[in-house]
C-alpha cells in the first residue's frame, strides 16, 4: 500500500488515524455521549459496547457506501436509520445469544446505538460519499477511537471507584475506593477531567 | 399511472432495502433464537434454584394456566414444579409488571401447598441503576420470603424485617416497588385459583 502512486495509502492512513485522535468521536467531536457516560463504570461493559459500535459502524458504512449512488437526498436519513437499526438488532441478538450476562448489564444501551450520533454522522459524512474500502477504514478508525476512549474512561473509573481493573484487584488493600466514581456523577467528572487533559495536550501540540 | 411510477422511482431502494434487512434479521433471529431461549431457561433454573435451594429438579408442569396479565390481556402461563425425589417442594412461575423504564419480569417461588412465598427474583428489568434496580437487592426481596402467597400491600413506612403481607417500599423507587408488589399480588391470586381448579393444590 505504501507504494501506491495515487497517494491512496496516505489517505487511508489519515482516515484511519483521524478517529483515534484528530477527529476522535468522544474527545474531539463530543458525539455518542450517552453510552460514554452510561456504560463506563467498568472496562468489560465499555469494551463490549465498543465492539458492538465497531460492528454496527463497519456493517452500516459498507451498506451505505454500496447504496450511495442510489440514495435520494430526502430519503437518505431514513435509509441510514433503517440500515443502522438492522445491524443494531443483529448485534443485540448476538449479545443475547453469546454474552447474555453482558447483554443484561448493558440493558437498553445496546438498542440505543441506533440513535448514536457517531454512526449516523459517519454514514452522512463519509460512507454516503466514499467508496467501500474508504468507508470501512473510516468505520474501523472511528470505532476503535470510540472504543479506546470508552476503555480509558472506564479504566479510570473502575480503578479509582472499585480498586479493580478488568475485575482484577490492582490497588493495595489499604486503598479506599471512591465509590462516587462508579455512579453517574463520576462519569461526568471523569469525562470533564479527560476532556480538559486532551485540550491541554492538543494546545501544547499546536 | 404516472404517480405510481413516480412513487416507485422515489422509493424502490427503500422497499428493496426493507425486504433485504427484514430477511437478514429474520435469518439471524432464526439462527440464534434457540440459543437465546436456552439462555433464558438456564437463567430461570438458576434463579429458581436460589429461591428453592432444597429442590433437586425443576420440571414444567403438564398443566398450563390461563390467566389475565396485568393489562387484562389473556396469557398462558407456564408452571414449573420443584421436586426433591418424588416429593413436591414448591412451584415456580413468572410474573410481569410494568416498571419505571420497561417491563419487569419476575420469577416467583411458592411452597408446595401454595400458602407461603419462597421469594422472588428478577428475570429481566431495565430499572434505573441505584434506584429502581434496588428491587434486586436482598433487603427488599427478603420481605417476601415467608409472606402469605396472596394479595400483598405496599406501605411507605414500617419494619421491613417483619414478614407479613405488608411490603415496605424502596425509598426513591416507588414505581418499581409498586410494579413488583402489584405483579406479585395479581399473579399469585390467579395462579392459586387456577391451581386449585386443576387439582394441583388442595382447595
């Protein structure tokens, strides 16, 4: 890929990396806040949610990219929603079949992926205007960026809130967990601090 | 004719996509439904085992019960018999209440003579974490263990450790507490009556 004379490889790399930092859906675009705040009390549910979003993003971007030349402008949002809801339903069924305990833990937040702004945003901004390979790379970049962000947030909350990481005790026995961090208030506070940190780093870089 | 042509020109993709996606969901559902049902049954058995620890086996009773759900809709309810050897040690059935966020599905266990509750557990719910989901906590559920298997009443004050037909509500989760108590009372009365009629318990 690196020898591609059209510079396609560079465009693919740029698109892939955009989701991780420059256009990170949570830290830079502030999209998908509902699952970001709701399922990040521990790393396991955050990771599961991340994988679900990656699956839905890839599948919906492929479908939207395939139908992009036939989309009528006034019907496109309807088509996006139809596509996304199909793959969210499939993801929900897969979770119920293979990870029933996690499906129960995530509760309504898996069906709520249907209204996750990240997915509809990528369908509109990228998949409806790009060929399939570029749409898939964009979906992977954005999905991984979202998942990493969720895991960072969940990691901080789980370690400080319970003394555990991935349900394994990591803090010394004398550590008193800050239980508030596992509650909704903890999600807002942690997200606020991490957003501040990201802004600080990006200002230094610029 | 022209309007029909215009309609199909505009919406053919939507129609085709709807059929395709519908088929995709149907195929996935058909492939996974057996496993999902198996998971649900396994969970029911696990919860039932926790409610009636003396039981060695749970088997669906031959008789099904025709009752009215909370909204009045007719429902055929599966009944499970808990046994230890040849002896019946209790009965299990599911009840559905209308919670704060969604339906609350409960597993209800009663003793062999349908006189006292052995307890309940939550099979499925989407109640608010920290508030409504306290219906899963022991301090609330313990009030039902040994309570009379009939109409229950929700009270806002009182001693939650006293075992009787009065259930003390969860502070901050009145809707969820009410949903559980209403569903239990509604189902207990009907199931008991049906079981008497079918000769499963003594009149």
